[in-house]
């Protein structure tokens, strides 16, 4: 990794911490600069401003989650992979929540994103009779994500952490997988 790439990586990491804690409005470029050990001038040479840096940070975090939790027709497994990814990377949920609160109060959070490949995975399993077909693939995908976020930093009831007892994580994973399986999967026949 060259110096420029290393600087950008440090900016994305420092930006993730800062934006997750304070949102776009409350985040400070000075703090990001100090934490990343990158000058403010360098930040502005990479990104046109705080909004553009936030966009880059959020995209980076989403890409990381997509790598850790790829969608498959095994929706219970997908939901559990998301649960684990949110545990490992709670700042993504906080960043997405800030984006929803400060920037995109309704409609899709990522209107420019092409979700067709993900939705086709579900639609193909619906056509094959593996997943219930009476719910549109996009709605089903949204519900699975919401179930996986039950214990995430956006939870209204309880936010899990990696330091919770292992038995609690096992119980939550099993319950999540069972709920998704019972709600959306069709028995193999």
C-alpha cells in the first residue's frame, strides 16, 4: 500500500469513528485529521468536504459488510452473518442511522445503489420454491435485514456487544435463524 492509500485508509477509519459518534453535522474535520494523522489540506485534496468524506466512509463500511455477509438463498444463514457483522462493525449501523436522520429521511437509504443482484438471489429462490413467493423480494430483503438488526446499535430494546456472554450470542443466532426460516423459507420437497 502506498502512502496515499495508507492515508486514505486512515481517513476512512478515523472518519468512521467520528461520524458514527457525532453524525455529519457534529463531526469535526479537525478531530478526523488528528486521529488519522493526515492534514486538513490533504483531506480536502482527497474529498471535496465533510459530506464527501462521509459518503466515502459509509460506502467503505457498506462494502465491508457486503464482503462479510454476502446474500445467499439461505436467508437464515444470511441473517446470522449480518448479526455477526453488526457485532463486529457496529459503526456501520450508527453511520446508516445518521444518514437516515440527517440526509435521507424516507425512501431507500441508498437510492443510487443497484440492488438487482441481491434481489435476484432471493427471486431465483422464490421461483425455485425455496423461499415464499407471496412477498416481493425487495420487501423480504428489508425484513431479513431488520430482523438481523434486532440487537444492533439501532435497537430500541437491547444493543448487543461482542463482550456479551457467548451463550447469549448463540441463543440470539439460533432464534434469529429460526424466525427467518419460519417466516420466509419453504420446506424442501
